[in-house]
C-alpha cells in the first residue's frame, strides 16, 4: 500500500486549490470543513502507509521510493519528483497531519466571523501540503521546494491581517530572515552536486567518500545555517516572536506541526554527514543549548501570552538541536513529537483565552480565568506540567531523553540544558499564574474607553494606570469581553481535549514497556551505527530522572506562588531580557541601519564620485579628442592635397628603405 504516498500532499493541495476557486461561494463554515477534511484524509492515508511500512521487514525493507515523474532530465543530471517513504518521513507525516487536522478543526471556531474565512483555510491547506512535500522528498531539491513552500505560506499567514502594520511587518521579517538561511541551503546543494553529480539522498550517501573533511564540515554548517533560519535558532530567532501577529491557529501550526520542525528534520535526514563532521556537530549542540537557555530567559519576562509561548518554542527547538548535535537523533524526534502535542495544546489554549478576552493578549490584563474557562484551564494545565517536565507527562520523558544523552556526551552541555529546564518550568508557571490565577485584572481594564479616560484625567487606580501604560486593550473580534469570559464552541474544545490526552500519555511512545513495544525504535535503521549510544547504567538514569524532576519542581515552586500573589514585579522583568538580549536590535542596527549607511556612502562618494565620474570622464575625453581632431578638418582642398602628397612621399620612402635592406 506504500503506493498511496502521493495522496499525502495531494489531498491538502487539492483542498487549497478548490478553496481558492470556490471558497467564497462555499462560505462559512463549509469552507473550513472542506479544508479540515482534506488534512484529515491525509492523516488517514498516513495511518495506512504506516501500517504498510510496519509490515515490511529488514533494514532496507522499510525504505520505499515512489517516483512520480522525471522533473529535470538534463544530460547526466536527473531530478525526479519522488517520495521517500521510510520511518523518519512517516513519523514526521503522522504528527504533521494529525496535529494539523486538529488545528484546522479548531480554526473553524476561532476564525468565525472573519471576512477572509475561506482564504485562511486556503493558506492552511497549502502550508500542510508544502510541509509534507518537504519531509517526503527523496532529494534535496524537492525538499527545498517544500522548504520554500512553507516559507511562502508562513508569510501569507503571519501577515494575514495585513491591515495591521505590525502584522505586515512581521510577515516581511519572517520572509527575510528565512531567506538568510536559504542561502546556506542553496550553497550546500551546489557543493553536494559538485561532489556527487546528484541531489538524490541515496546517491549522495553512497558517495560520502567524495567529501573530504573540509567539504563535509561545510555541507553540515551550511545546512545548519538553513535550519537556524527556519527553526529560529541563535541568532536568527527574532522573527518567530514577531510572527505572533498572525491568528493564533497559525502560531499553533507553525510551532507545533510544521515549519520550525523542518530544520530538525533536515539535520536528522543528513545524519551521515554529521557522523563525519564532529566539530560541526559540537557547534550544533552548543548553539542549540545556548538558544534553549537564552530564549527561556527572554520568555520569562514577556507580557504577551503568545510571545511567551513563541520563545518557549525557540527554547524547545534548542533542545532538539542539542540532541542532533550529540547524534541522539531518536531523542530529537521524540522531543519533536511530544513538543507537537503540548505546544499545539498551549497555543490553542492561549487562543481560547484570547478569544474569550476579546483578543486581549497581555498577561498582566488577565487573571483568575480558571473560574470562567474550566476546560481551557485543565487542558492548558496539562500542557504546562508536560513542558515543565513533571513526571509522568510526556515532556518529562522526552526532555529527559535529550538531557541523558547530553550528560553522557558532554557534561557542560548537560549542565546548561538543566539550567534551561529550570527556566522553562519558571516561565510557564509564571504564565499559568498570571492568566488563570490571582485577581481579575481584566475588570480594571474593560470597558477600555472609561478606564483610559480616567487614567488621562489622573483619576485612575494606580494599578489601572500600570495596566494601561501601553494603551487600551487591543481588539479584533470585539472590544473586549462582553460580560464574563466563556469557553468557545465545541470545535475549539475538542482539539484541546485530544491534545491534552496526547500530551499526558505521549511519553509512552519511547518507553520500554515491553520488548515488542517500541514505536520510535523503528527509526534506528535510518541512523544505524551513527546513532549515539549513551551507555548509562540504570542507576545513573534514575538519578538523572530525579534531577530532572527536581529542576522542574524548583522552577514551578519559585514562579507559581511568586506570580499568583503579585502580578507587578518589574524587578524580575529587566529591560535587557524584555528586549531579547538586544539581539533583534543588534541585527536591525547591522542589517537595516548599517545597510542605510552603506547605501548613503554608495549613493554619494561611490555613485557620484566613481560611477558618475567614470561616465562623465568618458564624455569629457571624447570631447577633448574631438577638439584635437577637429583642427585637422579645415575644409580647404589645397591642405588636403598637400597632406595626400606628403603621405604618398612618406609611404614611398618607407617602401624604398625596406627594399634596400
């Protein structure tokens, strides 16, 4: 049944095409149901393909290539549109389609009333199709097509509400940052083709001997540059925080199921190169763990609920690259899948909060929502405990697997990762306390007009003045909560429940319950002997598990009582961290302002002095030569006759001299 692989991207691609042509006629909610149905259909096909692949045996039996047609037949260079169906690609396909289907379902309720309802599902369907092409492609070029596809769709979705300046700018920022990474992808492809004459994964891996140490390191670092852009690692992560300007289901789709996981997938797919580039692998692990820590500290000071979760994603991706760098690829995939469960739940839960609060996203303007959003509170709480690393939830096992491998590989990397784990539990507990516990601060803010008027007149409560220091609460679907906040429709609630179950029990995917139970173990043949073996004793694993649990409890125990009792603690939110370690400002100064200064120099001394000087100089030289030559052209025939005679005499004299030699 593996011949059905072509249906995986075709179904959402067909859905997006139909919606683009007929979406407005279908209207709401039918357009949303069509978009959801096509992705759900892909998930069903993925389950069939998974079962078929499990039925195959042997190390090479679970790697099937389905060639659809010849794309670029140029002399000896052949590129096919073909799909590689193996345990790695199918693991990606299963969680991409499954999580995306839930997000599509949720979007039917969240986007209710939006004038571009059908267009939103066009973009969602195309996004999923592009991601499936990315993970299924059997060659680097087809992977790059999907890579660019998710980049384009992210631009459309992040700037979906383009009438907002912030959303339009965020979309452009994401697009530009990703283009920086794409330079690395293209250069890596050029180098691979120069060494092997092919871009097919199987052919490339069969000719690894063509790559010397320098070329191997170059390929790995160039592809990692691509991953840094797409998966938002240091220093190219600022775009992901600004991407929160898009609708919340977009954030869930980008962070949980698509786009940002593509960088981790690419590095896992190219694992034969990483096995031969140890220094480059150490660079990947170091940048990953540094990103995990730095992004966590930034997330601990943000007020926007979605930006906290955005920096959380950056941090969690850092853990995945830490696992990739130490060659613990199954641990990286395990964390990716678990992260899809609880991060999808966190974003959809945040969307329920924002929906209930009339598009309010400021944590400082929330409080005690557990009284009104009971389902959201419970499900969001599951995700909070899972990502914090509280046993026995999925995050404890997945993050613990990464840290165990890091401990065996390099104690320094493990120590930084452990500190980042404490920070993770801290900032998620802070979010939980500010949003769902404490006083109902939103009552001091709404209705906004009266509160703002009182604040301007100097008659507002001091706490209200603080709440309004950034202006009135934003609104898109409405002007704040009309009455008490309340849960959304069932299409928003059902995905929360499903994801909560997965986030709670997801750790079972990689636990040795029984010799015959090892769902992620089928990935081993993809990595073979290149997979790092930690060789930790049972006692060491137990100790490390206890240490991980204590780290999570420390972060939770410090943050939750701290922020549930008092919401305004500026001493714990330094500007340095709120501004993201000034990394975004530094990039802006270097790229934007630096570019303006270069343009100013190029437009002055270079263009006017060098370029214009050369052009004008050529004109003046022509005029000078013309002035000299003009003196010869007198118009008198006698002068021309004398010239001809003198020339003839000179010519005859020269010929005579040559004859006498």
